[in-house]
């Protein structure tokens, strides 16, 4: 695998972990604010944080599968 591709995959893995951590942190902060009665604007923050978690999970999956060699379907 070329060096530039390896560096790109490291970037995908780092981005996935940071995005997952940021989404979890945002959801935790919003839930804490709503639980303590400070829920003004929590819906907007929650609607921004909710899509980040599945996107981060998809990036984690892509990063985990990136090291595997794809099967060669045409040489059978």
C-alpha cells in the first residue's frame, strides 16, 4: 500500500475517533443540561450531535476494514 494511502487511512481512523468522542460528549452535555433544567436550545444541539454518532461509527467501520485486501472478483 502506498505511503499516501496509509496516511489517508490514519487520518480516517483519527477523524472517526475524534468524531465519535465529540458526538458522545455533545450528547452527554445536552442530556445533562436538560436534566438540570437548562434545556433552552438543547434541541438544536441534539439535532447536530445525533447524526455525528452514526457517521463516526461508519468511519470506524471503514477504518477497521481498510487494512484488508479486497477480494478479486474478476480472476475466478
